[in-house]
C-alpha cells in the first residue's frame, strides 16, 4: 500500500514537473510580449490604440467609419464633422488586421444616435472573416487591454503567432524599435484617425497595381462574413445606431473583366476615357463599357439584397481615375481624399435628411493625366534581362535574356537605355518593376539582386513561380516599393528575401513587406558592394 502511494505521488510529481517545464516557455513568451516595453509605437500598427481611444472617448452622437486602410487613406473627418455637427472617428487602418477585428473592437463603442459607415475594401480578404494573429499582436502592443475586444474564436491564431512576434519584439528591444521613414508611420495620423502625410501624385508604376485586381462579383464576399456583418448591423441598430454601407474608392484601371477563359483581367487603359495624340495619350476620366457597368450594377444589387443596411450611392460613383490614387488601388492621394469625402458626405446628408441637397460642392477634377506613347509592345533584351516599357515611362522586367539564362546571379540595373522605334529616339528610363511570373521557367538562376540606387516600385504576382530562384537580395529603400499580392506564390521551398541591414527595419515595418513571414524576410550583413563585380 505504501509503495502504491509512493508510486502515485511520484507520478503526480512527474506530471506537475512536466507541465511546468512545458508551460514555462509559454509563460516566458507571454511575459516577453505583454510585460516588456512596446516597440511598435511608430509603425502603422501603432495607430490602432489611438483610434481605439478616440472611438471610446468620443462624446455624444458620433459618426464612425469602419474598414481597412482605404478608410485611413480616404477621409477628411473634419469636413464631415463640420457638416453634421458631431464627432467623426476614422476607424480603419490595415487590411492585414482584417475587417472582423475592426468590427469586434468597435461594437461596444456604438450607441444610440450614432451613424456607422461600413467601408471595407472590395477584396476577398477584407470581405471574409480573415484574422491575422501576428498583425493583431503588433497592433495591441501599446494597449494590451484591447485583447478584451477580441473574440475567443481568434485566440488560437493569437497564441499560434505569439512565438514569432515575441521573438521579433525581443530583437527590436535589442536592436532598436522600428520607426519607418515613410507614409506608414503612426506619427502621420491626426486625432480623428485620418492619415495626413502629404501625397500629391500617383506613385504606382503604371498608375495601378495589377496584383490587387478589383473583381465586381459576389464570389468576392464570403457567405460567413456576410452573416457576421449582418449580425453586427442588427446588434448596433438594436441599440439605436444607424448603419450604412459606403463603397471604398476604387482605381478604375484595376477593375476587372472576365475573359473567355474565365480569368479576371484588369481593364487598365480600357477603363479610361482617353484622347490619343501622335506621341501621347491623355486620360480625361473614367469610361466603363456596358459590360463593366453591368457587372458593377449586379454586384451592387447583390449587396443591396443581402446586407441589413442601406447602401450609400452607386458602386460606379466610386470608381475613380488613376490620378486620384497614391500607392495602392484603394489608397487616395490628397486630392482624392477631398473628392471622396465630399461625395460620401453629400450622400450621407441626403440619406439622413431625406432631401436632395448636396451641401458639399464637388471639387474641380484633377488636371488630365498625360501618358507618353512609347513602344510598349516590343520586348527589349539588355544584358541579362528582358524588359517592356510601361505607361509611366519605366521599364518592367519580364524575363531572362539568352545571356541571363546561364547566370546564377542577376543584378537589376537602376535604369536601361533602348532605341524606341515608335518615338524614333533613344530612351533611358528607370527599371521600376518585375512583372508577374517574370522568372518562371528559370532553371539555373539562384539569386536576384536589387541595388541601393534602384527605383523599384513593384514585384508582381508569382514573380518567382516555377523557377530555380531561392534568394532575393534587397538593398534599396522601401519607400513606394510594394510586395505584390501573392508575390511568392509558386516560389521554391525555402525561398528567402535577404534585406540589407541599413534598410531592414523599414521593410519589416512596411505596409506590404511587413506581412511576409519573418522566416522569409531576413536581415543580411552583405552589402550591394558584394555584388557590384557582377554589374555590366
């Protein structure tokens, strides 16, 4: 009996010891995240706690705009506040956080007399129950109390991301917190939550991002998200709030048409009203054909029939020409913000007052956009690569040349010079993008290097799919440089993006690059000078 008791006690001791041994890393991880100094304060994530505080401290009846980054980039809250005589809170931040999180965090702040504008981007990710544990942990770093607003179904994602984010945070505590020198810094928001960083022009190569097409089809909306959104609408309206669906701003060039194979292809110039000269093309506005308009109307009708709230305006009212955008198909520049805000303000005023008044005069449109008509059909072989000219007079890499097929490493030049037969002159232009599937089929190439003087703006969808490339080296500043959606789709297992130490923190905290796994986006001590002997 005594031996049996001892045996039982021993088993209990071993079990407790094992539990402590197992739990201690978890306790360490939780402690290293929650009880260490915040490090994400000046990243884009770091704005969430200020938006949360502004929402919950707003007094009286208020207007709340809920969505993603198109809300942050798209509204002048003071204009709306002056029109309606009540506080306006811009509660949109980052598609990486997911629309669900913004709904969950905002719900308890909505009360009687409030007006809520639901304005997610028209994208499959933001119109789903997508939740990113790592992004959320970074965003609540400054205010862990926001955990109380996160639904329990998202706890596994949070805990699953804790290891990598806690490790990332410890590295920042050792090496210095990120402080991006670009638009994506929390210092660039005002008290209402609007992004006020000066942005006058369209910074996208080709004036739109082909890796984030805007597909006007009900398949873009997941059914479970629609149910979740309607349940949110029902609950806040039961408290006496009023909810509207507000369309996000959409770059006309990114709107898609379905081809004969069922593929969604961006309309690009076909979505625009243009005047063609001998050597230039002038964009004077948006001109959607009957098929595009019909698709927009059908999608709009789907939303109207299935949402438990009214829509503000027509979808086509919010399809804007490219010169109103900044660095994505949903992010407006300064003039675009004023145009969009006044349009939404007038629609909301009419809906709330039951009148036909439009108290906010629409601004004069931006000057026409003039595009030089160089030879955009010819593929030029220069050195190790092949290129095609784009609308914005830059070159895009479209593949390897015959010489490049034998290389293990290629270095992208900052610019190239070609003879343009159409213009009958030489053109020297920056190399500013890598096209979708550009390196597909490469069998010898191991690494691609982008130098510190590059003006690279975009790496396209599946750029390395089906290729032998295993490393991408980046030494150029991240400003205006976008990692295209599904950029790494189809890349070989173990693919690494090695970023120079001088710019690594900016990449890690950037809007698009920061969402790449820390196992893929890694710091390198190499410098561009280690590769300059490969430059022709």
